[in-house]
């Protein structure tokens, strides 16, 4: 996780030395700075898949593709984003699978106030390991629930605490948008879904897109721990920060192999 929140999102995925990026909501200088501590050359990334057209997910994609020669993949609706107008975009329909040499990436339609937004399930060709990434979702649809069966890694939105949102600084119209069925997933709703979705085989549950105004890592983690306390989940639970790199999250990890948060210089 290279950063997750309203100021930018990017997730690096590697299978057998092949690398892709999910979202590119940071400028090229910031992105290069976050890849350097983990020893990743931006030119080694094969492609960038975009979940939707909001700027915190797409604003750096066009410039990064031009600078480092990436392929950019998005739905037709997302491809209309102003940040991509000068970029050649490989278009796929929601629900389609994008194939890479070492992995396949299946898109899943998501309920968000964006034009053809999607989440992704990435599957390793060599091991069959599966990682699901679902954030910026107003609620967990049946399609998302089905896609999250038998995962090794789950990146799930836990955007806001309901009370902190209600009593926070945002105007009422923005509170209503965030809390809507096409807004963002609350800590409570993330916990309700996780309680039914996590399994003993899930190695990592990563809470993503935490609000800086209406949530804290402590509140989000506490809510999730309470929700999954009596489940079979025995993996690692972590909240992804906005301004730091954290990981790696590996399918073979044990409870003793905790992800590391990297200092950025």
C-alpha cells in the first residue's frame, strides 16, 4: 500500500516479479518517492488499472504513463476523466478480466457515485493466490460479496465512523453523500461484511481509505476487531495510512510476519 485516503491512493501488486499498480492518485514525484524505500523502479511496473475517475485515484496516471511507459487500463466511463484525455487507455467493460503474464485481474462493478467504478480481484497464475481490493463503495453489493469469497488478502474500505461523521466539520450535504449507498463504507458496515466474509485462510485484512476528518486508525481498527472477534480470522489486521508505505502483504504470511511501515524521506 503506497497510500490510501482522500489525498491519494495507490496499491502495488507483484506476482513472480511482474508488477502492476491499482490506482495512481499521486503525482510522479510523490509516487517515485514512495517506491524508492521498497526498492521498486517505476519503469518495472507493467500497467496501471484505475478503479474510477475521482482525482484521488487517477490524477497521476497520465503523467506516470508518459514518463515510465505504463499501460493504463480503465472502464469507458473512467477513461473520460480529464487526467486521461491525453493518454491512450486500454478500455475494458465492468466485469471483464484483464490478463497480464503473471496474473489476471478481474473487475467487479462497485456502487459509488462515479462513472462505471470497479473494484478488482487479482489472481496469481502460478499459485492461485487471490487479493481483493474494494474501496470507494457505498455498500457491499452481491457482486462484491461473491468476489470476496476465498481470498488470501482483502483490502476493504473503512472510511468513517458514523458518529464522527455526524458530528464532524462536513456540511450536511457532504455527510449525506458520504453516508449514502453510493458513497463510502463506514467502519460499522465494513465490520458487518467482514464478519461474514473472513475465513481462516485470509492472511491479511487491510482497512483502506480512512477519512482524515471522520475516522482514525485506532477507531477503525477497534471497530473491526470487535466485529471479527469470534470469527475464524487469524491473519493480520492493519489500517493503511494516507502518507506512508506499508507492507508487504503476502499470501504465505503468518501472524508472526507483520507488515512494516516504511519511513519516507
